[in-house]
C-alpha cells in the first residue's frame, strides 16, 4: 500500500468545556474518496478545519504528505484545496470573474478557468453575478474553485447540504466523474447516508467527537451482515420481554410513537415467531416491514439516534 | 512589478464599487449635493428675513405699540395666507446686508411656541408703555436681533453713520472657500473609513476571507489592494467635488497642486491605516458601524469642516489640531486659500504617513482572518 496523503493521529480539540474532537485517528490514501459521516455537532467540520489549518488541534498530529501546518503553510496551500460548508463570494462579481480571481492566486492561466467552469457545468452562468446564483450553482462555483489547482487532497465540507434532490444529484455526478478522471483524494463530510454510500470508497462514522466505525460500506455492514430488521408499529404499548429469545439481537422500541425495530439473525426464521407472539397477545399492528440492515440502522444501533438529528 | 493577483484584487473592488448604483450616489452625487446645499445656504444671503413674536399687553392696543416706534420706518402688511397682519421693518443696507424683521402679533402661548419651534428667536412684549425683550442669552442670533431692533427703535439711521462698510468678496475669504477644502478632506476620511474598514469587516463576517486565505494569496496583498483602490476612488471623488466647486463657486487652488496631491495621498494613507486597525479584530458589521462612527463623528464636528474650531476653548485647540482630519483639512485649506506649498504642509504629510504606517502595521499584526 502507498504512503497515505493524510494521517490524523490521536487528535483532540476542545472548545471551553466541549470536546469537539475527542481523540480521533484515521488516514487517507492517494486517490481515496472518504466520507466523514455523522449528525450535526459530531465534530466533522472541526476535523476538516484542523486539516485545512484553520483551527489548531490541542493534541495530536496531522500530517499532509508528511508535512504539518506549523512550518509548511505555503506548500500546504498548494496541496490542499477545499470547499467550505457555505462558501460566500462577492455578490457583484460574475462567475467568470470569481474563478479568475482565485486562479490568479495560484498563478494559473485563463484556460484553466474555462476548464473548471466546464467541469462543473456552469458555462451558461459564466456572466451571471454570484448573487443571482441558486444554492446548487453556488456550490458548483465553490467546487470549481476547489478544483482549480488540481490539489492532491480535496476537502469538501457538506457540499450538498440544503440543496434540493436534483441539485444534489448534479453535484454527485460531478464528483463521480472526478473520481474516475483524477487521482485526487477527497474527504467529504455529510450527514446524508446515501451520499456516503453512493460516492465514497470508505466511510468514517463520527459522533460526539469520536470515530464510531470506519471501513468500506461492505465492511461496515458485513460486521453486522447476519443481521436483518423487522420494523413495525402498534396501537398499544408493549412489553420488551415479548421479544427475547434466540435469534433476536435487540429491540429498539419507541414508547412515544409505538414503533419498534427488531434486529434479528434471520427474518425467515423470526417472522413467524414474531407474528405468533403478536397474535397470542392480541396486539394490533399498523405497520410491518422486513429488510436488510442499512447504514442508518447501524448508526442508530450505535448511537441511539438518527443521522439527521 | 504589479503581479496578476494584486491587479485582480483591485479590479474586484472597483467592480464591486461601480456595480452598486447606491454606492455611486453616496460616493459622487452626495458630496456634491452637500457642497452645493451648504454653499448656497451660507453664501448667497445678502437678505434675510427674521420673525419676531410680538406680544401686546392685554390692557394695551396695537396703537400704543405703534407709538413706541414712531421714530422707525415700518410697513403694516397683511399676511394673505391666514388673514393676519405683521409689521415689516428693515435693517441695514446694501453693504451691510439687509435684514427684514417681521413682527407678528401673537398671544404669549403662541409666542413661546414660535421660539420652541425655532421660527422665532426673540419675543418682543409691551408692558405699560415699555418694550420687553425675551430671549436666550446664549443665542448669538437672538443677541444680534436684539441689538438690531434696539438700534432701529432708537431711530438710528445707518446711512448717517461715519463708519464705512466694505464687503469682502475676494477668493479665499468666503465661507465656500472655507467649506470646500474641508469637504474634500472629510470625503477622504469617510470614503476611506467606510470603504476600507466596513468592507474588510463585512468580508470577514460573510466569510469571504476564509476561502481566500486558504489559497496561496499573500495576505498583505489583500489589504494593500484595498488601500490602492481607495486612492484611485478618492481621487475620482475629489476630482468631481473640485470640478463642481470650480465651475459653480469659482474655487481655485492658489498654492502648489503637487503639494496638494501628495498631502491628499498622505491623508488616504493615514486614514487607511486607521481603517485597517479598526477592522483588524471586529467580527460583526454592527460593531464596526459603531466603531467607525465613534471615530469619524468627533472629527466631523471638531476638525473645522463646517465651522472653525477656533471657537472652541483655547485649551482644547491643540488636541483638535492633532486629529488627522484637522491636519488634512488645515493643510488643504492652506494650499487652496493661502497659496501654501510643501514648506507649509510637509509636517502634515510626514505625520499622516507615519500615523498610517504605524496603524497599518499594528492592524496587520493582529488581523483576524477568519
């Protein structure tokens, strides 16, 4: 395996009494596409900002191509490129002028400006003022600027948050084609499960400043691949004792909504037993659904809450 | 040699400037309107009309009052608007300037109301065959009206006076000659403080800066580009004010134009440093707003822009003279009206540049980029 482009080793970051990042370690290999997945406040942005050099960790080491921020600022500005969670540009500049400005910082020729605008498909908006762009177009512009200097490490902080499904899909398509054409490592933070699943080679699940799990989607799910889910809703409260027994891992019961998730070894074996118990106890079901475990279920079983929360 | 990114940064600001029509109004049209308005208000006033509230004692009639100024020429005129009458008395002559007094008979309550609202500065009342003057002893305008009226009632005739009055109309002695250089100086302050400080704070609060500092852009280049842009814009603004004053009020630069240009740039540099310092750590535009006002308001009032600071007590004048706006305004006035050159204004040039450089360096050192 090649040397990693990014190494994060035992990094801590505190804000007053809050442990924003609480001892995380991970590495990124060249060309790898990584998702930092977690709910709001998980510490994703703080992690990314420490990698960007905007914030300094209290403890731990961050190496980018073997360099750290303390001594290599100008070099690292060439290695890293990024799009912020919400990048603002000057309202009264056109798309072309904005990209032009950033290109001048990297001393890039004008042809590169046209190239990146084409990659993000903003050719038709070239002469529009930034203030007249939609949310999706702004993110595309931010992406175009992030692509300018062909940096080996690209950090994208929630590039699709707040976008409608069509705009999100467009950004995904751009990122997918980039993944194929470039040998760039990308770290993308998101709280959208589908985004991580669709785009990324590897997923790092974060919550409350810690890494809960990391690996490819298959790895994450295969650790739990013998698990399946029976999801149901009733009109009455039920006792959790009903659902003990062989082949049942866990019941996640919401006593306010009367909904439950039964994590089982095999639906085929457990469903008849489940239905039998329901019948014996005279419980009325309003919903019944059987499926494979997803990343969201995994997240809920690890943290007790949804990603979007 | 100017590099491309520096040129781009300047271009960005100039575009940002001219693409906002409201900014164009405030930067160019507003100073002209102000110069025009103030110039007209204080310059072309050979004749003024002053209202005097006249309260006639209940026991007396208007005839009794008319007897009191039998020595004075007056007209009794009907105010067709509200069917009341007033006495019109005129003081002065062509050389002194003319003041028309309108003595309006009103009740005591109405008279007080006229004073409170500022439409009259003096109440004239009759009391058992005598005249009473009611006015604020701190009001120069009321004092003047009092003196003029007593002189009229005593029957003094200005035409018979021995003294000769010669109106001064030479260039450099008019109010407008005092005003225009001050307005040019003030415009430098306003344009620089708002144009640099506010823009920098806004860029930070909108997180415009955060993305830029994540590139190899040299940080000093970003701030310096604001100052260079401001020099260009200030020249454009001052040229327009000057051109207007030149054609409309016949204002001329009597002294060294070269010294004026150097002093003008020094003023921009001085205020730019201060603007960078103010913007260096201010996180919100609202706070920036307050800070900028805190700095410019006292200077606007103290530095002798609209009226001379020599009316302030002697003890505070040295402090007023040490303000950057006072230095710039005094320097420009000296060049415009007193034929001054480098010999007279070099001190201002040195101090303004040093002030700008020091504040700029401190500001840059503590600058918060995100």
